[in-house]
């Protein structure tokens, strides 16, 4: 298995004990930078400036529900992987979110740490691949343009 | 006499005979009719006795049905309670189960580092990471444990039930306990405003008063579709405690307002045990010598006002208590 690549993981849950537990675990077991938030608004402010690979959000938050939050997160960083952490009996909402916000995964509380690690690692990898893909596509388009210009010059030179 | 002609005599005799015969016939008929009437009366009495027995039976069966309905209403609020507890316990449980796992991993790592009894630079960095993780674990453990202690305390307030013992209850504490158990429904969308006045402890059947508050608060929360405010006001009015539960919910129409305390009245659809909450609420309050009233405006919200005497009236509770007992026995607790 290849080494974990670096990445930034944003966590938002109105329950401090949840955020802190996740942070302790990820801090110990993964190489990722963890950005913990109890306020969705502050989490969005972070997303405006800081490139983030994985966004993990709780569903039931008083300030803003998880789906609304992830929708806004998608606008700010579409290539980030979005994961919903759902409590008891929020399953229907989670399923709704899959379509509405392009959800990658939903985890149920209480979560299993090994499973969480796997999902986050895949999420980071997926987001990095997306980034790589879009920079490759960009490079390809640029090369294509150059090629186009080159061909035009060539045609001009011969005519 | 001799002047009386023979035909007259014959006529009179005939008349007398006729009258006598008529009288005899009449008497016989009268007696026959009387007999018939007596028989009819006896039949009617029998019929009455039968129907009295039947209505006594119907009444007993009605009482049984009422007891069953009360019991299912209690089961419905028990269901609400259990859902609340499950939700409340899930967050600290999630934190604790993760923390347990983190501690195990941290220990494993430390053991590996300490195996060769030498700690180098890299390992020191690792040790610092482990310490940070364990610190986080400690902090969240404390929060989770505190949350669970609070939850158990709320449940204990509700756990007294069914022994129907007279308590001296801090109504504010009772309201807070009910609110805590509803927090999974309120936290996201309902703002709770507390306008608590000065209240001494109230002598009452604690479990029943808890049920009253739970019913009123559940109703208020359910009346608020989307976001809204739930205001709880308490005050003292001479020798009575006054509790007002006001919501900014959908409200109740004037025609329905008169019926809210009737059995079977509900706006929540046909579910077993629904539509009895307010009936039971009123029964409990009246058994305590208190009163409940409601005012509402459609689209603006509803306010329930409960008044409870600070001391129980001496003869309470009356026979109605049997119903509650029967109900609680059926829930398998008690």
C-alpha cells in the first residue's frame, strides 16, 4: 500500500466532544492537517481561503444543517470530498444528501475509527486525483492550443 | 207496588240483570286487563333489569377500554422518551467509543517506542503526538461523562413514576428535565425562552406532574413547524403555582379550541394513544385541585396555562387514580 499523502481535513459538528474525539484520532493515526470547527459559518470562512481535500460535517447543527453546509462547501471547493456524519434516525436525510450535494459517503454515529480512517483516506486520494485530473486536463488543453497555433504557423509557412 | 205494571217490573229486572251482567263482564275484563298489565309490567321490569345489567357491563367494559387507552397514551409518551434518550446517548457514546479505541492505539504505540528502552528524536516527536491525542481523549471523556450524568439525572426525575407518591417538586427542575429529553427536537429549530419566577417546591404526585409537562412541551414543539420559539413562564399567584407554555406554532382554530380536552381530539393523525394527551393532562391537574386553560390564534401560536395549588387538597387523588394505576400496570412497569 502506498504511503498516505498529505491532505487537509475539515471537521464541523456543533458538539465539541465529537470534534475533539475525531481530532484526537486523526491526529494520532493520520498525517492530515485537521481543521476542527463547532460553527458551520466559521468552517465556511476557512473553506474560502484554505484548500481542503475532505469536508466532514455533522447533520444536526442548530446554526445550519449539514446538507446546507455541504452545499455551500461544494460551491467554494467543488473538488473536495464531502462526507456527512449522521446521528440516530437521520438516515433519510443522508440519502437525500447523496443527490443534493454530491455526497461521497455518510457515516453513522457512533462511528468506527478504522472505517472512518479508510473513508477519509479514500476521500483525500479522490480529491487529489480530481485536482491532478483537472490540472492534466488544463495542461492538455494548453498543449492542444499550442499545437493548434503551431499547425497554423506551419500551414502559413507552406502556403 | 201493585200500581207498577208487570211490564215495568220485567223491564227493570231485565235492566238490572243486564247491568249486573255488564258489571260482571266489566269486572272480569278489568281484572283480566289488570292481570295483563301486571304481566306486562313484570316483563318490563325484567327487561329493565336485563338492560341495567347490560349497561353495567358496558360501563365496566368502557372503563377497561379507557384504562387501556390511557395506558397506550402513556406508551406513546414512553416512546417519545425512549427516542429522546437514544438520541441523547448517541453523541457521548460516539465520543467514548472512539476515545477508547484511541487510547488503545496510543498505548500500543508507546509500548513499541519503549521496547528498546531508548527514545530517539523521531520517537520523541511521536510521543508528543501521542500525548496530544490522549489529552484530547481525556477532555472529551470528561464532557461525555458529564453529559451522561445529566441525562441519567433527567431520567431519574421521570423514573419515580407509577408509585404515585406525594413529592415536593421543584417545577423548574421538572421543566428542565422534560426539555432536556426533548432537546433532540428543539436544538435545531426551536428557541427555548425561560421566564422563571420565584416558586417554592410544590406538593404533588411528581411522576404525574412530569407527565403533564412532557405532554404540554411535546405538543408545543410539534405545533411549531419549522423554526419558532417556545416560552415557558412560571409565577406564583397566592397559594398557587402558575406555569405557562407558549409556542409560536400553527395555532388552534376557535372551533377546535373548545374540543382540545375532549377524548380522541387530535390533529396528529390516527395513531394509537394519540388524542388523549390533553385529556389525561387535565385529569391529572384536576386531581391535584388545579386547573388548565388554553388560548390560541391560528398562525400565531398557542398558550397553555396550568395552575397548581402549592399544597394538595386533602382527599386527592380520587378514584381516577385507579385508571392511571391500571394504565401503568399495563406498561409492565410499576
